C-alpha cells in the first residue's frame, strides 16, 4: 500500500511546487518583453535572455539549497538573519519590502487595466480594488491548495500565449523584428530578470518538499524556470 501511495504523493508535490513557482514567474513581466526587445533589437534580446536565464537558474537553485537545508520555516529575511547576522536582516527586509510588494502592486494595477478593457462598466481604479479583494481570499487556503490553484490559473495563461502566437503568425514579417537601437541595448536585461524571477516562492516550494529530497526540489525549480523561459 505504501508503494502505491508514495508516487501519487510525490506527483502531487511536483504539481503543487510547479504551481507555486510558475504562478510566481509567469506573470506581468512577460507583457514588457516585446517592447524591450523591439527597442534593443533581437540579438541583444537573445544575448540578455540567455544571460538572465543562466544567473536566475543558478541563484534559484542555490537559494533552494539554503531553504531546504535550514531547519525551521523561514522566508528570505529569516535566512539572511540565520546565515549573515542581524544587521544584514534589516537590508534583506528592505529589499523584500520594495521588490515583493512592488511586484504585487504591479500585478494589482495590471489586473485593473486588463479587467477594465474586458468589462468597461468599471474604471481601472475600481477593478484594481476588486482584483485585490478577490486575490486576498486566497489567504483562506492552505499553502498546498494555493499551489494547485496557481497551477490551474497559470495553465490558461500559457494556452493564451500559444493562441496569441498562432493568431499572429500570418502577420509575421522579418523586418518587424530586425529593428532596434544600440542606445537601448541593455534595456531587456532587467526585464528578463524580472520576468524570470521567482525568488519569493522558493521558501514556500521548499516547504512542500520537507521530508522529501533536495533533488526533487531542484527538479521542480529547474523545470519551472525552463518551462516559463520556453513560453
């Protein structure tokens, strides 16, 4: 009986872990990529895509090792306090405050913009408020259920990207991508870093794999980042 249940349990962990990470990675940043690459040109875009992917994957795997190997349940500032000391924790808290909550603000604003375009009977401000209130309901769920919901919500977004690419394919013209200016050569790098980053979700993903193996956690981190990169 244990032999039968164990793979099912691990399969669920993989889905929950990938759901949390993909839900964190694949989001608002993707909508800024076409503009930034169009300003720099495709060759700079490809160069910085590869560079950002390498560093993002390397740092996420290292952070995963720290989260998995540190006893107790912590988040970024907690890990910094344990390994680097109390003073470094204050800097980590400031970084988390501006980066994590800044990202949430971006999502809230974009949610209001998109919903206002789809349902114009409210303006962007009120749709952002509604989006924020609806998203707050997820706090009532457990971490594992949030992972499953994240996976289910991210999947339609991935399908939308494929559908959009298919609908746009007849209008593809080479001259539209062979543009750009060397003045904006560095512009895509920060956008790729933002769009591929899922640091905030690493501790939660590590919590799901408590009692499992570090190799499984690394597999989920690598798979999630590469899948998001592919799209």
